[in-house]
C-alpha cells in the first residue's frame, strides 16, 4: 500500500496521458470511421475497394505492429514528424496509429448498423429524390448510429484499454510504461497494479453505462 | 439491406456522374499511393539492397520462421488454456449454486476489464518473485492471453447456452434427466454449434494479441521480424514490417474466413435450435466476429444479438 501512495503522483501523470490519448483517438477514429463507411457504401467501386482493403488489412494487423511501425518506420525512417520535442512527437505518432487502427473497427460497427436499417427507408429516400449523399446523411446514418451506440461503446472501451500499448509506439510516459518502470525498482506490487486497473475501470465503466443508457434511449422503435 | 439499395440503377446522367466520380477517386487514391511511393522512394526504400535479405533462405530460416513458431506456440497453448478456462467459468456462471456462480462472475468480469498489456506486465514481474529466477516471457504472454480471452469465451459459453430455446431443457427435464445430463446431452451440443463462429473470431483476437509479447521481449514473429532482423540487416526495417504484416494478415484472414464459413454453415444446418451468438463486447451487430486487442470490454448490457 505504501508503494502505491509513494508512486501515485507519477502513475497519475501517466494515467492522464492515457486519458488524453483516448480523447484524441476517440474523436479522430469516429470521424475517420464514418468516412470509411461512406466509402464502403458509395456507388464508386474504387472507393468501395479502397475502403474494404483498408479495413481488412488494419483489422487483421496486431496493434503492436501498427504502433511500432508508426514510430520506427513512419516517424524515424520516413520522417513523419509532428513535433520537435521527442515526447510530444511520440504522443501524436501513437495517437495517429491508435486512431487509424480504431477507425477500422468503428467502420465495421457502423456498417453492421447500416445493415439493420430496413430496406424501405433507403427506397423511400430514393423515391422522394434524395441523392446518395443526402440519403446517407439524412436517412441511413442517423438510424445506423442509433442502433450501434452500444457496439461503438465497446469499440471505445477497447480503444481506451489499447492506449496501454502506447509503449510499443515509443511513447513511454503512459500508465503502463510508468508501471513497468516502477516495477523495475519495486518488483511486482499488487497495490500498484490494482490501483491502475481500478483507474482504467473508472474510465471504461462510465463509457459502458453511458452508451448502454444512450442506446436504450435512442433505440429506433420498429 | 444490401448496399445497392442506397442508390438507383443509374440513368444516363447518373452514369456520367458515376464515371466522373470513379475517375476522381482513382486520381485521389492513386495520388495518395503515389505520395506514399514518393515518400518511400525519397528515403531509398525501394533499393534492391534492403529487400535482398527476404530472398535469402537464411533470413527465413533464422528469423522469420522461428518467430512464427514462437507466435503460433504461444497462440496454440493460450488458445487451449483459454478454451478450458472459458468452458469452466462459463459453466460455473450458469451454476444453480450462488457460491459458485458469484465468484466465477467476479473473476470473468474483472479479467475482461483489465487492459491485457497491464496483466501481462504484472504476471511478467510477479512470476520471478513467486517462482524464482528464469525467463517468464512465454508464461506471461500465455497466462495473460488465457485469463483475458478465457473470460471473453466464458461469456460466449454462457450466451451460447442461453441461446438454446427454453423448451429444450424443459423437455429434457420432463423426460427425467438430471441437471448434469440436461447440460451435457441437450444444452451443450446445441450451444457449441451456435458458439463456434464467436469462438473462432475470439481466437483471431488471441492470435493478434500474441504480438504484445514483443513488448516484454518474448521471441515471437514481431520480435524476430521487426527488432532482430532489421538490426542484422541495416535499413530493412520497412520491408520487414511489410513482410511480417502480410504474414499476420494472411493468418488472421484465414481464421476469419473459417469463422464466416462456420457461421454460414450453422445458419444453414438444423442441428441446433439456437441462433449464433456474438462475442460480448464485439463491434458487430448480428454478425459474429471479434475485434482486436480489444475484443471486449465492460459491456454494460448483453450484446446485440
């Protein structure tokens, strides 16, 4: 217990980085995932293929590889630099990798939602003369989003837990890396481990409850 | 709803517009790919020299194949253990005795909520303290994967048994079977069929997550391919990433196809009255497939089925 109290400030700072990563990745991946799903549904075959290939490749690649490649390959070798400060740079590299990865899952969740929208909705939209973009924007996606609020919540929870893999992307300031550092000096400490786990649960459980509540509230009655 | 319902069969103007869009998107996608190509080329990533190692048998023999074996070993052991863990705890959660049901529920919920990497770190540091010195990287990866994926599988088992229509167990009890017999002879055989796709997609998640071993220096494909190999052949980092990326994607897609095939088959077959179940916390609605390091989370209510 003493160890947890002693190292709590460091671990707290690390955990804050996980929270920041989660926030950035949540916003970017939701936007990118929506763009991807629009690509996969579009009348243009090239965009459909591009979207499908992206989702299938990214979804089947381990996150560890995505992040390690972003850091060592894209950033170090190919010179993709967000900031001159190494720590800030690696934060954005990890945020980028995590967003690109999560976007594929967001796209899959949304696509599953689109599949639950009854055919009549799209047919009616076409019948009153809406274009593809209009029917997607005003008819299909609003209903699709409502049905997949809970699955999207699971994707976000998974993403929050995935922020711990930031270590693989060379970002060594997050809670997992800090915990490893502390363990290097103290050895495995059960209080510290439980403390961090509880912190993550405090972050993921509200997301779960909120999206669960939201999905019941927004459910489309059919 | 099929995707084609979103837009009409195009008329003359629509066809022109679609062709224009196709041209524009070809240009945009092409430009993006060309940009990547230029970026790679500017850093000399297409020089034959750095791709050369992948044409030599020694590279595969010394680095990639041993790494692949390490990955598959960890995945295979963890898969067997996770299935056993999932079966035991899934059935324990269905028990009629509260003293079995509640502890099992707590274990499952807790291990599902812990970020997997933290769990692996903890085991990695705890093991030497408890068991004495040695290399515990393999054990940490396997036990971590077992606890996490086993907990997700326990939920799958529970969902699978619940998916069998009530009349089945009622009928079994009516002909005088015991609890044990009802479970063993009536519920489980039908539940397993319904669970199969969800189990296979969870195994994809498990296989992908073995890559976390990279962080604690377990000798897996990512480690030999992305850390050791580029250190030996200087400059081959990006080719290495591409090669092992292809291996991972091929492995996982093969397993995913198996899951899809199993699902289609179980939907056709009439051996079970239960509808296919979805892994808890999975992003899919109705279609079973796991989702990544990341499979589950604290799903507040039962997944959409």
